[in-house]
């Protein structure tokens, strides 16, 4: 009789273990990470969906990390203190990437804290910088001429001549 009770006790504990595990898994699946959407794309990935990721490196003021002209898979997450370089296919003359970025950032719940595109270059279009925060992030996006594209005859026909750089900063709690 005692052996029967011991087996029943072990069986019940095992069933409770699996029930707790199933409950915990269900809760985690339903709540998920707040910065991740149902399809696994973060808001910044959605904002930059029209761009091609080219590389990243530690953030240095006024410098863009060296990068090749080969596209890379979009990062699954962006880290503070790094800069992420993107390119964009050449657009029609009237296309406005600056305005497009502003619209997409706001649509994904980011607040624009400052935006500037009133400096024009001799080559290319306006230079811009968009500062934003929201979704637990703070950062900015700016553009800078890419010498590889500018000096590459085939590249300049295919790509916009700028690097588009995303920089995230630490949020002070």
C-alpha cells in the first residue's frame, strides 16, 4: 500500500510540474516583449524597412563606420553607443527620405524632439538630423555622403549617395 501512495505522490508532482510549465509558457507567449511586435519586428526595424543595412560600429562623432557595399541581415536589436549604417536605393527626384523617416518614426510611436534639414550641399540633397525618443529608446538618424557610392560610377546609378546612420543613446533613469 505504501508503494502505491509514493507512486501517486510522484505522479501528482510530475503533473503539477508540467501544468506550471504550460501556464508559464502561455503567459510569456501572451505578454511578450513590449518593444517587439506580433511579427517580430521592432518599431525601428519597421521605420528602416525601406533601407538596406550595411554595417555598424561604435559611435564616434562625425565619423561613419567603415563598411562594404554588401547588404547584411537587419540586426535583431539595436544597442546604445553604436551606430548602424544603411543605404537606400536611388529614388526619383521628388522623393523625400527625410519626410518619409519623420512620418514613419511618428507612426511607430516615436516623438520627434528636433529635426533639421535646412543645410544643402553642393552635391546631393539636404543634410538632415532627426532626434527622437519613445518605445524605451532615444537616438537620432542623420545622413552623410558616402565616398564609395559618390566615386563609383555603377554605384551612383543604383544607390542614393548618402549613408543613413542610426545612433541610439542610453536613457537616463
